[in-house]
């Protein structure tokens, strides 16, 4: 059996699901638009400068979720999927997933975005296995606003992917080939240890790195 791993945002989706969730909350009036924008802009500036603390950002994002009861969250999640995510799913991304599915590969999405946002997206894409940031919940199942464990970002994707495989009694070396599709240089730690890294809709830094290392380059969203 072979393994096929996929980043989510700007890789299988032409959008950033985390960012779009925040925009959705502003649009429906669920958060204070000015305050949310101020915090989000500050985090984005840190991201651009390479100084972003992923735990701080995730707990900002999860803290927003913790302010709503589960029933309200479920309703917002469904609305978000219908209005934002489902219209963004492209046939080209589904065809790539199906190619690996038909080859009998084991498929998983590995994303830095939290499980609350990405679980229904993985389901809509037909991918059973999801490796994502885990929100902490209390005894009643409500989100606390805290991150459980470590972020699934950068080198964290390596750690979490290996831990996921270990639960199945496997490791990367057990697979004939391991593909990892990503758009971002932030994923170089995982891309550098798989047998078949694929720069997918790559940003400028990843596009250059891929060219220097002879990695294949595909664009799923040319339109």
C-alpha cells in the first residue's frame, strides 16, 4: 500500500478555510467586526514576519468558538459549509483524491487548521483520515478555547503524522511511496521526508525550492 498526504488550504481548496471562517463570523454578526479584524490583522502581520506563535493564534481562533453553545456552533458550521466551502470545492481537487483512492492508497489530510473547521471539510472531500489541530473540550463536550497538545504546523505536521501512523502500527518507511501535496514552504519539514513531495498551487518560496530540488509542480486551480 502507498500513502497520499494532502495539505488543505490553498492545496485541495482554493481558499484558506481558517481565514474564511473568521470572515464568515464577521459577516453573520457573530463577532465584533472591528475587534476581530484588529486581532486577525496583527496575527497576519506576525505570520508575514515569521514571528507568529501558532499556539497563541490557535487559541485566539478557538477562543472565539468557545463563546458559543454547541447547538449554535453546529448551526453556524452547517451554514459555513453550505455558503463558503461546498462552492469552493473544485472537480480538479476531487479528481486528484479519486486517482489515489482508485490506486488503493491510504489518504489523509494534514492541516494546521483546527478540527472544528476542517472535520466537515474532510468529510465533504471524502477523506476519512484528518490530522489537524485538536481543540480542548470540557466534560460536557463544549470547547474551552484551548489547544490540546501541539500545533499541526510546520515540523508539527511531521510529529502528528508519525503519531497517527504509529497508532496503526505503521511508519512512513512501511509504504512503497508517500506523496505529500502542499502549496506552502511552511510544509517543507514534511515534504522533505516523503518519497514524493508535490508542490501544489505553490507559493513563491515553495515554487523556487521545488524547482531547485526537482520536485513536481502542479496547479489545480488555473481558472
